[in-house]
C-alpha cells in the first residue's frame, strides 16, 4: 500500500498573506513510481488545476494567498493507476495570543467583541474587486475574530455555480459590505461588485460601503451611509477599524 502523503510549507510575507508550497512526501521508491501530479486548488485560483511533472523536487507546487482551503492531488502513477490525496492547507495562527497582544500594547484595542452564549453570529457578505483581494482577506479574518460570520468568494465549494452561491449568501446575510476601489462608477458597474450590489439592493438588508479617504463616492452608492478609512495601499489601511465599524452596524 502506498504511503505517499502531501506535505506543505507556508511563510507569512504580509499581514494576512502567505507564500506556500505543497509536495509529495514518501519513500524514494514510491516517489519514483509517480509520473505526474495534478494539483486541484480552490476554484478562485487561475488555473484551478496545475499539472506538475518534476520528480526531482517531489512534484512541488508553489503559490501564494490568504485563505486556507482543501487541496486535492490526482497522483498519476507510471503503471497507469491513479492515487487520490487530500490535504487542508494551513497558513498558521491568524489570531495573536493574549501575551503577544499585551506585549504589543494592543490587547484592549484589538480585543474581539464578545458574543453571549447562544447568541447568533451576525452574517455579512463581503464584496470586493481583484485589486483588493489582500485587503478583503485581512478584513474577513478580522471580522471572524469578532464573531461575525463572513461569506467571501474564496469559500465557494468546488463545482458550485458562482452566481447562485453569491445570490444565496447575500439573501442570507444581515448586511452586505462593499470594499470600494478607487475607480469610476462605470468601472464599478462592469465589475462583480455591480452585480452583487443589484442583489444586495433586492435583499432589503443594510448595505455598508467602505470608501478610501478622498475618493469619490460611486453614483450607485451615494444614497448609502458609508464608512471612510484612511490609507491607500492595503498594507496602510487599519483593518481593525474597518472590522469594528462593520461589527457595530450588524449587531
């Protein structure tokens, strides 16, 4: 019986963003019997399937991102047989310990909002453009730390229709949050945000636009009360402040 398994390594390169790699691990004679590996990633990756044939580095795949997900490997053997493996990619602890928070002097400001026993977690749908993927990941992690149930596109299960999933999650959410890019209203209409905004308006639930300081409010969102944040690049934006503002609205 084959004892090959998937091994991984991850390294944090920015707040809430990691470089990671996966490869096959096992006895040399079993690795030698592998012809190729088709790595099956989350459907948000492009492409979501990657074929690797380099046996010298144990069919290693390298990538980067912020979300944890299940990786599947279709291991093609030289004898024509296939071996199916699965591994949950873990990117390290996202919540600092109390000792680390106290040492950094952030324990009180960054402490997550409390939730009463039996209390239902508020649900939000997080809408964003590709240029804000890293910021969206950081905001989602921080919201979850504040006991907010966040729906974001990287959570879409394999094989599920994207538009159906988005429509269902927005309808179930207590609010829809829009991380707005510094773009014209026309660009907004042509992005996924435009479609998700139409769904959110039909749901009759709160709409929470997040706007960069100094940026113009898109025409489609001028009638909504928005949250303004300081900073340009994602790394400069106070993610904790965004999460707290959203939490205050949905609780």
